[in-house]
């Protein structure tokens, strides 16, 4: 599941910040503020390019992992429930599959928010 705010929300917030919307709480440092706005626009653009593919893949992976169907939010809640119940504790049969799912989900988030970090770490 993508972090919030998502693409369209980020674009809206960036536009409001650029227009000086007084309802937004922004840092006084103009360079920092401009960097935040640019970053939000860049993340929104990346999400626009990838569309809903990452979320579809995550939903499909969760459905396979959990052996049930549902929307992404419901499947993530179900995952949290079974993790709390110990179903994916170390040594459990599906622990490695759960770990892979969580790793891939984290990588996908970083691909959208800061892909240069993955390159610097040799992960891309």
C-alpha cells in the first residue's frame, strides 16, 4: 500500500505550496520548502508512470500468501492479524514467503520515494 499522501494528493499539496496557500504549515526556509515541493512532485510523477501496478502486485502477492481474496487494505489488515498470531514466526513454513513479500513491498515504496537510495545500496 502506498504511503499517504499519494500522487494526486501530492500534486495538489505541491501546487498549494507553490501558490502560498496560507492553510498549509510550511517551513520558513525557502530552499527547504522548495526541495520538499519538488520531491512531492517527483514522487507524484513516478506514481503516475507506474499507475496502480505496484498496488495490484502487492494485492495479488498478499492473496497468494494468505490464501484469501480481498482488497489491498483488508489483506494488509489480515496480514497484520496473522503476523500477530505467530503464523509467520521464524521457522514457520511460510515465514520466508512473508519476509519476501515485506521486502518487495518495502523496495517498491523506496522505488517511488527515493530510487537513488536503492542504486547507492546496490539493490537496483
